[in-house]
């Protein structure tokens, strides 16, 4: 299975290597660098690269390439999924997964990698088990450790690995029993220049933070489970119960985890919460172009539209842009031609707009296409798919203390393309 | 002390070895000396007494390793800390050791004893970690030690240690492939393990060491299917991939008759796809019913089991698991069921881009074969401006594959938007995609062509070039209509610089020069001028153009052609020189020119077939989807070919689990008790096999669940038993509740003796109850929780009611049957119980049969009045209620003469319809017999209303052998493979002899024909009456009057050949006895001795 792992930073340095079988020379990464050179963008490096004796499977996260070396047939998704799991674990441990964080905690990283794979086959990937084996470093603990010489390797043996619920630590105790659930929904929509929606789909997740004593057995039911087109679960959720009764029944892991993610297909009409008025023109023969963009809220049920970020890849001919934002700040990168406008909150009384002119390269002809506009935004406390949690009975006798309260928080995030298609 | 001094010596030795090595390390280079010093202080720190210093040193060393710096010269200093008390130091030493042991083999040996000690530790986790590190040390000398450790760990009590053993197997194998045979033994053993913890790891080992030994899987197939849902994610992937291959070798192609009933089946099945899974069972029945009528294909229940148990995993959060299930469905499921995977795959498209990349590759392959599957999700493949180029190109590929007459207009509209993208590679791919759509869908060809021609005036050269190439391909399909386009393109030669595009235009003009007679020579003129500056492919096309024009229009172009050929003659590229020489010989007539030049025109201006624009993903599905090989479209090392479906299904009975597996069980007595309960148990257990643990988790209070989990870890094989006991307890509670109902409901024989069984066993059970309670604490808590949790029981019952026959219950039933009947262990359901296996089995399971025989006979003791053969009849199950979807069939050997044919054994069959609907047209078909055997079918039963019972008699001439008669039992909807196998005692009919005749006949059957066996009679069977009864129950013989009360004699003749069978039981003092059987047919004699012996000794 997985032979070795190399971590490569954006500038092409291998800053960590780990081998689970016999050592593979780091020169194998040269093939990766070759492929990296060929690719125009960092994300265009093919995830699977064959070399004469090995196969390199890589993922790119946080501007770090995680390159796994494989020697024989293995499902590529197996490796990719595992690498992402490694990144998630690092993030879980260090808060961020950057080169600096990994270098600072190189010993913990090594210990983690050692536990996660045995002979290239995943051994313990559940964060609850890992945390029992190796305690995540905190500032306090690092201080204590340096003074007392104690370690961050767990003294107790990882009994979780033996349990039938490997995702949960044993002997969990809290004085305050709480459970929080965040419902986060994202809309992904493509909208053409006349404003009609081409596709829109909703992707939702329920992230949970459960701090309950003992072995709680929870059930969660939905008001309208039919809306959920397709779901995927954390392994703790009982499949059969869902299939039979559409009820989520589970013994939760301790701490933060993603309970389920769901998908609401485009068949159900999705209301896009904002509209865009745009007017981007280039005049033939002159080196000037006009740029005019106004945003406004639409169908937000009175909720504020926040954290609006507009970005657009302007045509290559554009030299620079002189714009005037009524609100927020804008930046234009003359190298990548990327225009970014951080709008912030939309005030329905005073609609934010970005107006001005663009300078084109002298002599360059008029670009024949108009740029795509990407809009990201957030709305708190609104669920688009209306699949609210209705019932929250607490099963299991172990947890008899105050019932957990729930704070559903909805953050739809719309990546919203508006295609300016002149052919249409 | 001596050890440490040895270390110091070693250290001195190795650092001198280490130094030159270090010098070679390019990483350290210039700061060599300072580095060396640093290593010195590291050594000092490691030698110190303080753990904190050691830890600090180890951390720095590990950081060096992580950066790829060489730290091997520290080996001796590090290794002696292997036994350090501090856990973190120890762990880091392990990390170091595993990394460098291969380079420092001798020194590594010093650490081995520590691990060997660890292997004996009472704590399972320490045992496991010792084995893990030991097996990771890649030193050949310790192979025997590793082998021993693995073997020991494989039978460890703790499943976690066994899991580690499974992990160690591939490590050892890669170190020393010679050990393969021994390792396979260990794998075989671990495959039989019943814990979810081990399953994934051992299958992984199986795949690495001996993927070709598919025979090892047979016995564990059903278990793996049932455990699958509870195995950890990574193990699931490996198991599913392995089972895909397995299923391809063992089952028939579910789509074999696809072409026959394409339309019909689609309609019939439509409903089944959409509905929810709860009713799957019902649907299946409905769906399969018409199928059975139409075609002989019936899905093997094991095949169905696999499909059903993998389906819920489509909802896993792990993309690899989802992909594994998707490929399993793609390769194994009937066409109509494959659709379920589309939704899950589309969901994965929202994941990381690497995941998308792999998934889209697979979707592209699938969409060629099964376009309909992804059509509803067309919009999910629309390209977003934020996608990386490689994802965009793959999405285009999928969109192109999905294009058809109805959706092409929307797709083309999308494509038009894509052409405006700034990503030029993507635009080029879009143009190619348009070209492919145009070739595939005739209706839009002209539209596409027009669109592409418009693109020719695009400002971007790349777009134009790509369009030219595609237009060229399209024009080849119908050139005569499009001379305008060709003219237009000819003009482009002035502007376009992309070589491929120029070459394409030139080829087009040359090929269709007759359509553009005026322009073509002019183009050649221009090209001749720029010839020397062109790219190679353009030059070749110029030569081609020249040659073609020379042949069609030599008047205008002769000189030009010669000029071009002369230029080409002195070109730098030898291909071009060769081409020029070849063409000159061919087209310019000289006196020497051979026969070929006559045909030059035919050669050059032959009608060329239009190119087929096809997907690069075509035919990739011969690789197992989801595999690395599929992704690369090339065989990766270690790839296991996906075998083709077999023509005829191999014997499915190999997957039946044999009895001996169960003899491992700790307490035989308990086992027996349990078996009595089996029918109920298996109903629910088998149905919910995979969900078992999940269900019990949800049903029983979580506390007890944990309890049992812990207990499981504590006590290896015992845990399995206790689990079952829990189950049993549940059943008991339930049974007590509904006892009165149970009898009538029971699908087993409702005959008198059966009831006694139950009663008796109940009694015995309560005895053993206390015993088993003592054995496991968790059990009692479990049963308590069950008591309180009535919901659980209700659910179970529901399940039992709606359950369908997965193979597992049948298996269990078989075991239960063992108790009641002696030989019919394989009768249950396999269509082709192999003739060799059966007799062997009947002998092998000897001891068990003895057990069972005893039970049934003790029943007879309770009812001594029934000595007539009829009352002692044992009935056997032919078709279980569950498997027969409500229809249950039992049979018994009535011992009545079969009137239509005296050579046949009469078999009385009892049909009971437990289903809610009536069964019609019960008859038999497709009888498969050994040579010489004959069957007289029973008359067709036209109607069997729900809840009714009917009887029928059939005759079978077994030809005096115990081979099974296999046939299909058909109802108006379904067919069931069944088989009847007679115990040897039923192959004879009684004859009446006098004592003298008996002695005379016996005298003639001496020597080889006489078999004598000494035995000790069972305590209950010391009187004559019982002996007679037991013998006549076991064999259809009649008693011969006898003067002595110490001897019982019996006589009969075999049914077919009429050979005499004589049996004598002579009793002596103290229960000793001697059994003599005289029979001309020695095989029959031998088997009869065994049977009678069994009957008498229990």
C-alpha cells in the first residue's frame, strides 16, 4: 500500500519524509517536480503520476503537496482519502496545517504518522483514538512538559482501538453536558448573464460538537427528511435505522466531528439570495473599458447578507482598473488579472456598487469575452433547504444530566458564477 | 553490565563504519565537522540517566530523520534505549529502529529480545505493539522468530493482537517470499476469524500474499458479507474489491440474457429502482417473479447477499468506500440495479479536487456503457469557472458521453459558453468535444459545423487551430456538401501558424482538390514558397498535396510538384527525404517505374473512411473500476485481473460452512442446546446479519453493548459464544412469551416428536442457563436490558416476519437439522451437492451425528408405543420456508412400496404454504441424476392456498447409492434448486426370513461381505425392545425371529438390485455387543454398519 510520504512546500522543498516500508529515495520526487513544471497552475498537477518503479499520488492542501509513493496496485481514492485524513488530523492537532506548524511539531507529526499507518495500511485514523495515544500540543502543555519533563504521549493504553465503537474514547466525563450542532448549507449556482439560474444545488453538512459524559446514544430526527436527496454519514450513524425510519441514531465521538453531509438536488428550486446588476463593456478602438457592478439582496427572509466577496478574472488585455467602491475595498492584481472586492455586509437601503474604468493594453483588440464573476456570501440563521431538526430525544440511560441545548446556525455560502455569454 | 559494555564496543565499531557513510551524505556537506560534533553530544544525552535528556535527544534525532538526514551512526546509542521506561522515548526509539534496522542488521538483533519479551506480556496492547515493531524490522535473520510470533499471535485471545498478526503477514512476506506456504496457513486461520477488527486486515494480507487462492474465501464468504458494514472503512475497501473478484469467478452474469428481454425487463423493473430499500425484499420477489418465467437465470442467493450488504455503504463518508461499492455494482449487479450508484458518485463530485479527478475518470468510463445512469445528473457535470483544468476536461468528457438527441441542445449551449473561457486548454478540449457530439449525433452535425466555422474567425489562434482540426474530421464525413468551408479554410493558410492546423488544411485541400480546382494549385504555390520554413508535419502534408494535385491536375502543377520534391530531397529530416523519394517514384512516370505507378491515383485518392471520434475512456472498463490500473489505463504492478463471468456457476455449496468449525466451541453441551433454538435465531440473525451489531447497539442499552465489547476483547473465541448466547436469551424471552403460538407457526415439522424435542430442550436449557450465566457477566446484563427494551423484541419479530432467505440462516438451519436427522447435512439447498462430498461428510460428521441420533431416539423412548415404522419416520427439510418465500417443503421416506415402480423408494413430500398468497402449479423440473437413477415425478399440485398443506408422493430409484437426486421445484413464479439424499437405511425394504433361511443366507455372505463391529450399547438401550426399535428406525429392515434372546436379527433387500442385507446384533454382559452385517454390496454394508452403530451407541 502506501510506501512513503513526502511533504513538499510551494517552493518545491521536501521538508518531511516518512517511510513505512523500506526506504524510497527522495529522488523519486523529481518526477513530481517535472509534472509540477508542466502544469500551469498548482492545482493542475495530476493527482496520480506514474514513474518507472513507483506511482506518486498527491493531494494539495494549504499550499502543501502531500505526495504518497505507491509501488503496486491500490485504489487511488484509498490513498487520496487517507492523505486528506492526514491533513484533517494535522489541522485538528495544530489548528492550522502549514509548513511552519508541521516543522514546529515534527515529532508529534512523526508519531501521528507512525500510528496512522502500519506497513502502509491505515491503522488508527479516528481522531478520538489518536488523541488518546498522542495528546495534541497546547501552549500550556508544552510549558509543563519542558518544566516537568513529562511527555505528550498518552500514558494509558488506547483502549478505544479495541472497542466496538472505535470512534469514541472511553471514560469521558463532563460536568456540563452539552451538544452543539451547526447546520451549514452551501448553495452552488451558475447564473447566466440575464440572471436565470442554470444550475443550483445545495450541499449541507451538520457539524457537531458533543461533550457528553459516558456512552450517550443519541437520536436526531428531521422535520422533512425527504428533502435530503443523498446523505453520507459519520461511521457512528446506524445505516439501517436511517433507511427504515429516517432517524439518525448514533453514539457520538467525543468532541468535534461531522455528523452527516447531505445534498439537495437542483430539482428543488433554489432561491438565490442576491442579485447582481452588471455592465462591463469594452469599446472597440479605444483602450478604455467600463466596469459597473451593483449587488442587492433578494429573498433573504429579512436576514442580513454578510461577508460578501466578489472576485472576477478580468481579460488578459486589461492593464489596470480605476474603480470606486461605494463600500468595502477592492484589489486588482495586474499579474493574474484577478479583481477582488471585499464588500462585507449588504445594506438593503444603500446597495453596494463598484464603478469605474479599466485601462487596456494599447493596441490590443477588444477582448471578445466578458469575465465571469464569482460571489461568495454568508447568511446566518437561515436554512435554504428547510430541513429543520424537529425532535431531539436523548436516548441511553447514561446521560441523565441537563439535556443538551442546541444552537442551529445556518451559514449558506453561495459560490455564484455569473456567466457573461455573448453567444447566447 | 556486560551488555552495556558490549554496546560500547559496538558503538566504537559502528561509528567508524558510520563515518565514511556520513561523509557521503550530500545533505551535510560543508558543515560536516560541526554536525559530527552535534552527534557526539546526542550520544552523550542518550547515554545519560535522565529521561528528559534522552527524550530531547530522540526528538532531535527523529527531526533529522524527518528531514531526510542520515542519522544511522547513532544506531548503537539509540538501540540500547529500546527498553527505556519512558513511553515516549520508547516509541521514538521504535521509530528510529524501524527506519535503520535494515542498514544495521547485526546491531538491530540486539533489540529483538525486548520484543520477544513483549510478546508474552499479559497486556494485549503491549503484545500487539511488540509484534508490530518486531515485524517491521526488516532483517532476514529474524524471519523464523517473526514466523513464530505471527503464528502465536494468530491464535491469541485478543482480536487486536490477531489484527496485528494479520498486518505482520505482508511484512514478513515481502521480507522473505519463501515463507508463503506457511503464511497462507496463518491467513487461512485468520480468515475464519469472526471479529470485525481482524477481517479487513486479514483480507489485506490475503490480497498481498495469495490473491490467487480464491478457494480460501469460499468458507468465509458469507461471514465477510455479513460483517462488512461493521468493519473499519479501510478494511471495507479492501474486502469489497476482493469480493468483486471473487463474485466474478463464482456467480453467473446477471446480465447474460440482457439482449433477450431488454425492453421487457426495463419495464418490469422500473418500480424496483425508485422505491425505498425497506421493501426491497418484497420488490425482489415481484421483480424476480417475471424474470424467472422469462429466463432460466436465477441469481445465486450469495450474489444477492453481497449486493444487498454493500448497498448501504454507498452512504459512507469515505470516498474510497463509495467508489469500491460503485465499482462492485458496476461489475456485478444486474443492469437495472446499477443506477443506485450514480447519486453517490455525483455526491463525491463535491469533494476535494483530487477525489473529483478520480471519480470523474470512473464516471467517464461508466457513462460510455451505461449512459442512462447519469443522465438525470447532467447538470452536476456542468463546469464551474473555479474548477482546475484537469477537472474541466474530464467533465467535458462526461458531458460528451451523456449527449444524446434530447439533451444535445442544452449541452451545446453550455459548450458555447465554455469556448469563451480564458483557459485555452479547456477551450481546445471543448472544441474537440463539439466535434465528437457532431459525429455521434447526426441531427446536430450541421449546426456544429457552422458553429465551428464561425470559430475560424476567432481572434485566438489556438481556438482556430483546434477548430480546423475538428472541422477536417467532420468534413470527411460528407465533403461534397461543404466546398465553401474548404475554400474558407484555404484562405486561413495565410494567417494560421499552428502546425497541426496548417497540416490539416493542406490535407483537406489535397483530399478534396476536385471540389476546389481553382484554389488548390494556388495554395500549393504559396506553400512551395514557404516550404523551408514549415514544421515537419506541414512539410509532409505539402508533399502529399503536391502529389495529389500532380495526379489530378498535372498540367498546372507539374513544375510546382517537382520543385517541392526537390526541396524535400535535401531536407534535414529523413522522414521527409524518404517520403519525397517514395512519392517521386510513384507519381512521376519513368521508364523504370514499376507496376505501382499505374495505381498511383488509386493509392492517393482512395476514398478514406471518416475517422471515428471516440472517447479515450472506451473499453477502459476491462480494468476493474476504481483501480490504479484503470486510472492510468495501464496495468499496474500487482493488479489482479477482473475475471470474466464463468459459463456455468461453480458449485455454490462450497460456501456452506462445515460442521467441524463448530466443534471448536468450548462447551459442546451448550452448543447443542443452542441448536435447538436455531430456527428462530437464524431467522432474525441471518436476515439482519450485517446489521446485527448495529442493531443490538441501537436496541439494547449502550452500557451492555460496551460491556460485551470489552468482554469480547478479553476472551478470544469465547466472545463469539457469548454473543450467541445473548442472542439466545433474547430468543428465549420471546419464545416464552409466545410459546403457544409458536408451534403452529413453526416452519419446522409440527409433528409430535418435534414438540417433544422442544419441550425437552427447554428443560435442558434452563439447566444450562445458570451455567452460562456464570460464565459471562455481560450476558445477564444484556438479557436484562433486553427485558426492559421491549422495542427491541418487537423489531426483531418484525424482522423475522419479513425476512428473506440469506444463505446464512440456511446454514444455521443445517446445523440444527443435524440434531434431528443423521445424514442430511447438505440437502438443504444446493442444487448440485457434489456426490463425492456427501458420503464423506456423513462419515466425517460422525461424532455429531451420533449426538443427534441419540436425541431423536430418546424421543422414541418417550413414546414407546410407536414401533411401527411409520411413526418413527423422520422428516427432512427440502425447502425452508424462508428460502422458499413462504413455501416450505418437507419430505420423509414413507417406507411404503411405491406402486408404479417397485424399484423406487417412495418419498412422501409435504408442502406447506406459509405465504400470504397462494402458490400455483407446484411441479418439478430439470431433474439431474447420477447415471442409472430414475425419478417418478409427483403429480402437479395445481393450487395451494395460503396457510394450507398438501402431500404428494414421488418415487426415486437411487440405484442403491446414497447419491442425491437434484431437481428444481417450481411454482408458478419461482424455481428452487432442491435435492433429496437418502440415508443408506432407506435404500432397502424389509423381507421376511425364517431363522434357518437367515443362517443359510448368512453362510453364503461371509468373508469380504461380512462386516463386524464391536460396540458398547448406550445405557438406555440394553433391552431387546429398544435395540429392535433403534435398528428399525435407522434402517428399513424387518426382524427375523430368533431363538436366543441375546441376539437380534434383521433382514432386508436393497430396493433396486434386491441384494440381501442381513444384520445381527449379539449382546453380551455389561452392555457390550457385536454388530454383524452381511451384504453383497460392500459399500452399503459399510455404511449401514456405521449408521446402526450410531443408532445403538447413543
